């Protein structure tokens, strides 16, 4: 049983009234008067000012294909912005496939005991679509001469942001609803990011790529709806 | 449970076997297990880590003992793995750090009270007040960077208030050295206490050195750099109380006896039956190691292990809140400093330490910055209603 249950949680002060009273009274007696840390803010600002970015976008030697032939409009833009974002989306979709594969294994094991089993066919369909999106992005990057195997700065940072979500989903102890909450975060970000990517392509006049991405976005919108519904159902069924 | 150290066979080395599944068991619950279960896990990880390190160094200095050292070391490596993997993945590195400092405070305070040598008891109390301050700084970091309450880990056993300020703990290396116990006259518990605390501090140093660079927050990176430096000082301090004239085999014998003692302490106090079974299993493993090393000691040194070891184990370490002892020590000894191996009032601290400290703090102090105006309260700083 891994859904919400009452138990011996020891983290709050109500668990040890005598010790907690002593702890609070010692803190009152021995701590400095409360205040914000001015020094901390100053130190952080020094580092922010001195910092360089996390790394660079690997620019292709010569722009080719769609990016080159898109004409004047592309010429007026910074192609590294697009390559950075394409690399981010590609990495996100690839990780997404792995996370869904992991979650499918968990559902195969736990669905039988769950009040609200998650439809495995639906999960497999989303997983397959994420894998297709990865392929679409790979082809688009290659078509403009960008290296789809490189890790762009936004791909790196997005991976850091997702590392907690990955820990939640791959922990054998977490429940289906805890995992679905993580997937909802993933899918909401994914949807907004595809929207941004399409705007970026439109801005740069990359019509063909934009069209392919719109098909991906339509699928991502269904992912959000389905994950949200499963998540709500999995929590409400526990009440 | 009275264990006769030299007459108990324990588990023979050839029967000390593991599988990967065995090594990676379900971890403890961060939320539901008692904080002292985590304290014991962290402590025993440190004990095994230091035992492994000691044996590697021995192996580099003694060809004849390489085979038995390798065999015992392999078993202990896997013991350490099983123990350390009991920590669950939902502990953030700062939360685990809070656990490490709780070990440093509660175990050092217990050992300071059971240490029969007055000077060494003073050494432990001195280190205790410094680790006590680290807890305060890390609790501020946990709250101010992650928005979390250190007491979710501490479970009200350990206070979060300033100790001897971390910024004032930086000393010249010579002022971290202490007088050592005399191998011929010191009580066995004195030798085991020294190994226990030195091992705990060594793993803390290593842990901070490993996780420090995994933070992106610059204050966290600086704070771990600063406190890792104090832990290095503590390893210097606790390493220097050990008699350098003990032979290699005498030391090895003491390490094994100390491991037996520590597992015994864990068995005596553990509240989680599943974890207690691990302590019992490894207590038997360590008795097996002790038997082997006793044989080597007799063979190579032609000495009786009873010269070094007590017949039965001393009273177990008290794994319980040491709040009152810590407060009493804080009140009486916060202003102690060192001059060489001596403890002195802060007015008489050595010049070389004052110069050293002035240098390292000259571009700011992360421990002062993170905790400036920090006042722990349940829930914590942002929970202003509850503080009223």
C-alpha cells in the first residue's frame, strides 16, 4: 500500500512535545534576533555578476538546408537561438520516453492493486509519440546542419530542472499518483515549449518545420489532458 | 548481551557472502524511521569507510599481510555498501548533511561522557561545539536555499542554535594537533572512542568534499568548502590522539574490535527490526574478522591479543538526545581555543591561528553570511505565526 495513509511520521514537532518545547525554548534563548541576511544577498550578487553561462551552442560550420534556403528572414536572426531550443526539446523528448518506459513498468506491477489503474495502452501511446517527436526533432536539426548529438545549454539546464522529476518517477517506493503529478509537470512544460518552438520557427520563416511541429503540439495537448485526468482520478479514488 | 571478544567465533570469512540484491535493500523511510536509525546508518558507514581506508594503507606498506587485508576489506566494502544504501533517495544532499551533523553532535557528546581520560574528553567536547555550530549554519542553508525545516530530519532531538562560530574555528594546522593516548596505559574504550570519532569525522570531510561541487548555489558551494576545511581540521585533531607507536597489527586489531563494539552498540539500541537484523549480521561478521586478526597478531607479533583488548565489551554508546550535556558544554566552553596541543581561553589563542583565520576570512565568511540573523523556529523562518 503506497497511497496516502496514516502512520508513524516523525517529522513534525507534535510527535515529541517535550523535546520540541525544549528545542523551541533553546532557540529563543540562544539565537540572534531574526533578520534577513544582507551578506548572503551581497555574496550571491557578486557571483551572479562574475558568472559566465553554462556553455555554448555548437553552431554548424555552414548553415544548410532549410535554414540556408529560408532566405532573408533567417539571415536577420540568430540561428543559435533555434538550435539551442531544438536541442533542448530533443533531449526532453528522449528523456520523456525513458520516463514513460519506467512508469509503464511500475503500472504493470501496481495497477492490479490500485483503485484507479492507469490505462497501459494510453501510456504506451504517449510513450511512442514522445519517441516520434524525438525523431522529428533529430531530422529537423540535421536538415539545418545542426548536430543532434550535441548537448545544448538549454538542454543541459532543462535536464537539471527535470532531475527531481526523474527521481520521483524512478523511485520504486513512489505511488502512481505521485508519479502522475511529476508527469503533469513534464507535460505542461512540454506543451508550452512546443508552442514556443513553433513561434520561433514562424518568426524565422521556417514554415515546413513549423508545420511538422504543429502536429507534435496537437499530440502534446492530448498528453496534458490525459495525464491531468489520470492524476485527478488517481487522487480522488483514494478519498 | 555480554560478548566475549576473543572467545566468540562470529561468522567465518568464507561464509560472509553478498549478492547485489542483498546489498541494495529497501531504504529507511526519511519520514517514519527514528532519526537515530539514520544516525546509526551514517555512523556505521563512516566506520566501514575508515576501516577500508586503513587496510588499503596497510597493504601499501606491508606485503606479507596483503592477502588477509584484501579478504577482510572486500567483506567490509560490501558491508559499507549495504549500510550506506539504506539512505533513501528522497534525502536531498543538505538533508543528509543535517543527518551527518546530528551524528557528529549526538555521538561525540555521548562519547565525551563515556571517555575516562579527562584530556581526551576535553578534545571531544571541543570538537562537539564546532560541529554543533555547523548544524546551525546548514539548517540556515536548508531553510534559506531549499525552503525546508532541518527539524524534519532532527525530530527535535538536537538543537539548532549557534555554537562556537564556524568562522572562528579556522586554525593553523599545528593548533589542531593534540596529545595522543599512551598505547600501554590507555583503557581499551579510550582507543575505540578515538577510532569511532575519527572515522565519523573523516567520512564527513569526504562527504562534503564530494557533494560540495554538486550545488549550483554559490553560498552552498562556499559553505561546504568552508566546513569541509573544518572537518579536515577535525580529522587532524582526532587522528593525532591515536598513539603513533602502535604496531600495524595492533592498530588492525583495534579497528576490528572497535567495529565489533560499534555494531554491538547499534544492535543494543536499534528500533527498526529490519535494520537491527543487519547490525546483528555484521556484528557476527566483525567477530569473524577479529578472530582472523587475533590469529595474525599471535603469529606475527607473538603477542596475546588480551594485552590489547578487554575480555568483554564496554557499555554501549548512548544513542539518545544529548541536549542538556551540549548546552552545559556550550555555556562553559564556547570561548575555548587552542595553542598547540593545549586548550586555552580565546584571549590566549596562538598568533599563528589568528593570522591564518584572518587570511581565510579576508574575502567574507559563508558561514556568517548564510546564518546572519537566522533564528530557527518550527516550520521555520517564514512561519512567523508559529513563532509568536
